[in-house]
C-alpha cells in the first residue's frame, strides 16, 4: 500500500512539473530547439565524408616541360571525379604562399625545375606539397589527399609503362595486375554508406538525457526552494522518495522527447541507420538516467541555491561529455584520459547505445555495460538520498 502511495504521489508531482513545462513557452521551445541545434551543429560541422570537397589548392609549375604538363593534366583528370580540390595556377611560389597565408588556399603543389628531365632519364621526379600547418586538421587532409593523389598518378604511370613493355616484347601483360598485385576487399560491420553522424547520434542521445536530468534536478528542486513552494510540498503527506521519483520521471519524459526528436531527424536528414532493437536502446537510456540522477541529487543536496547547484552540475557534466567518448573515440585519447573515462558512466552508456543501434547487439553483448550502470546508479543513489534528506531538514 505504501508503494502504491509513493507511485501515486510521484505521478502527481510528475504531472505538476510537466504541466509547468507546457505552460512555460520558453522552456517548451528550448525543449525542441536544443536537440535540433545540436543536430545542425554537429551534423554539418562534421560532414559525412572523410575529407572536405572543393578545397582550394594551388599549382606552381616551375618546370614548364612536357612531363610537368602531363602531370598537371593527369592531376586534374584524377581530381575530376572526386572533386576534392579546386586548382588555381600560379607562376611563382611566392604568389601561392601569399594566398595560403591569406587563408585563400589550403596548400599548393610545386613542380620544381628539372621535373621533366628526371622523368625522361629514369630518375625520380620530385613534387613539393606545400601546406599550411597552422591548421593541423586542414593540413592533415591536404597531406592525405596529396599522398593518395600522387599514389594514384604513380599507378597510372606504372600501368602505362608496363603496357608499353608488353607492346615492345609482343606479349600480353595485365598491367594493373603487375603494378597492383594485391587488391583489398573491404567489408564493414554496418551495411551501406556510413558517416561520422552514425558514431555521434547514439552518444548524443544519451548525452542529451544526461544534460536534461543533471541540469533539470537543480532547476526543479532549488528553484522551488527559492520560490517557497518546496516547503509546502515537504509539509504535505508525501515521502521524499516520491518527490525525487516524480521530478526525475518528469525529467525523463523531457529527455525521451528530445531523444526521439534527435533520432527522427538524424534518420531523415543525416542518414543514420538503426540495426538493432530500439526498445533495448530505450532501456539503456533508462539505465543511463538511473546512473546520472544520483549525481544531480548530490549536487542539489550540497548547494544552497539553484545557481550553486547548476555550477556543481556543470563542473561534473562537461568533463563527462568530452571524456565519455561522445564526440571522439576514447581510443584516440591519451592513456591517462582513457583511464579517467573508465570511471564515467556516460562512457558505458554511450558504448552500449552504439553497439545496440549500429551493431545489432543483444542484451548479452552489453551486459557488462548494464552491470556498470546499475552499480554506479545504486552507489550514487545510496549517497544521494541520505544527503537529500539531511539537506531538507537543515
């Protein structure tokens, strides 16, 4: 009977908070705008392709020979399909460097004098790739594209040389098999074309829930304490567990609404594919909430007002966002950051969400993450509830 009363009281508190949300147009707008803003920012800042397209790149032909002209022609032909670079010709290296310094070029191919001579005399023909490494990300892309392009051109030239050898010896030669004896076949765990947003969306969903719960609890409780309505709630025949459960459930509804919005928009506009059970994914969201809510309650219990509670939550939340593997794989972090991430519940929640949504993992495949989240939630709640009760009596 006591349990039924707790659930009934929790339902009324949840209804009150959700009704306040619906009546507050600014909060309701923020509920919808925030996930859309996240999707737009990250969906377009991190494009689906591995590199940018139409990157402005200069060509400086200091050789002006037949070999360099053929090289430039082959370079433009190879780039025509990928459209990775937009070429601009310069007669002097200084002119190209000036454009790079102004930010109008990402880099430049420089063909030095003697290029054609080396080609016709059996020597290596050097090509200088000049990049602006003040922007490491752009510099890395240009270096990668330049390296792949030169490799492709080398392959084209080698095939042509082998074909000429076949004509000279009057033999049939498979030029491509001679130049490229190894041919890789790549198979992926996710069928079809994938992109960075496939990696981001599951983690973004769990992160939105974490932000909603952890920032919402100080707002929901501390704000009512400041307004004086919380004292009336405590004086009513309602248990403190009902207050926590009701307010947390209301925040869960808000978080789930945002997650569903993120998921729908990610599928429609960014091509995110779901391979696994959506119900299991929502179950992981619930576990994520269970693991986060205790942290929010501890922050409220340790603070005297809403501003202090929000500050404590932000102090805990933002490191979790960047160390939990939401935006970048944990494997790319330094070893000491990887060790820190093992103590963050968001790490396990995001990992499980990706496995379920992208790799069609079942509950057995993510049992380790489930146990970690349950354990973390039990420990934090065991700390949070006594602190909350103590703060309510002081």
